[in-house]
């Protein structure tokens, strides 16, 4: 079965209408999850803890969409060991 990894993270935003964090070093990494359902549950829990803070937002990043394993690696990726 193919894993569809999702990252849940969040933190304080500069402006609640934008997606720019006030301090990137203070981003809360909730965790990496093997499917959307478990990522959604973690996101919901984190978002509910901070519901009273309009400047704090949590997001789900679809890590599995960042790279297609069927595509050949780029030349820079091949420079590793």
C-alpha cells in the first residue's frame, strides 16, 4: 500500500488573512501522518486548542504531492553519496 504522507504544522501568523508566520523558528510541528484522516484529526485537535487566538493557524501539507517517485531524480539529487 502506498503511503500518502501528510505534515501537520502551525503557529502564529503576522496577519490572520495571510499565511506568513511571525517567527519561523517557533513553528509548531504537530507531526507526520501516514494518511489524510489521521492528519486531519491531529490538525483539528491542534486548531481547537488555539481557537481563541485569531493569529494562530494550523495547516496540513500533502508531502506525498511534493515528489513523484515514478519520475527520475534531478541531477542535483544524484550528487549525494
